[in-house]
C-alpha cells in the first residue's frame, strides 16, 4: 500500500515538474527540466514499482505452481480412473469367461445325459422288442406243438376206433382254432409291447425337450448378461 502511495506521489511530482518547467522557445511543447530531478523521480518511481513487480512475480509463480499441482492431480486422477476401468473390464471379462465355461460344461453334461437317456431307452426298447419277439415265437411254437399233438392224438384215436375222418376233422378244427386264438393273443401282446415302447420313447423325448428348453433359457440369461 505504501509503495502505491509513493508511486502516486512520484507521478504527481513529475506532473508538477513538467507543468512548472519553462517552455523552450521555437520548439513547440518541449520544456526544459533538470536531468537530476527527472532522474531522481524516475529512480523513486522504479524503487516504488520494484516491490509490486516482485509481488506480482511471486503471485504468478504461486499461481503457476497451483496450476501445475492441479494438472498433476488431474493427470493422476485420470490415470487412476483409467487403471480402475481397465481392472473392472478385466474382472468382467474374467467373470464372463467363467460363466461361459460353466455354461459350456452344463450344456455338455446335459447333452451327455440326454444322449445316455436316448441310448438307454433305445437299448431297453430293443431288449423289450426282442423279448416280446422271443415270447411270441415261444407261444407260437407251443401252440403249433399242441396243435400237432392234438392232431396226432386224434389221428391215432381215429385209426383205432373208426375209419371215419370226422374225429380227425374236429380235432384239426380245434387245433386250427387254438392256433388262430394264439396268433391273436400274440398280436395283442405285440401291440401292447409296441405301445409301451412308444410311450417310453415319448417320455424320453419330453425329458430331452425339457432339458433343451432349460439350456436355452440358461443361454439366454448368459447372453443377457
């Protein structure tokens, strides 16, 4: 504050000195002043201004230091934010890879289970069909044997008792009737076995379809994430 007062006072002295100076004839506005007085006033003015300049310089240096510190902090914050973002992306990628790996394992397990179910069902169906075929063949063979035995017995009786072939025809009729009934029973049994195998395969198909739907839902959930 004192330096500013000194500056104003020195400027006033300069104005007074110039205002009271003698004008040089034939020169227009030029005046005659003392070099010593002008030099002394300029020195006073320079001495008064120097602290202001130093203070301004210090203020500028302080502002520059503050700005540099702010820039450094901003750079550090940006770098830290970028590092955090990179880490978050890395963690998210790792988590997604783990989820996909788990989903692939679950899909592979379900696929293997479905294939095993189909294979087992096919084996059971084939085994059931083979057993049914064997049982039907056994029934037919037994019926044929029984029919042949009846015919043979009737033939023997007919040869012993009478010469008429009525007994033989009746016995043959009964044997053929028994054979036809046996064939019908075998067909019904085969139809029942076929229905059971078809129902078992439908149950396997439904189970597989449910597992496929569950896998699709799981894949959609993973895709949504």
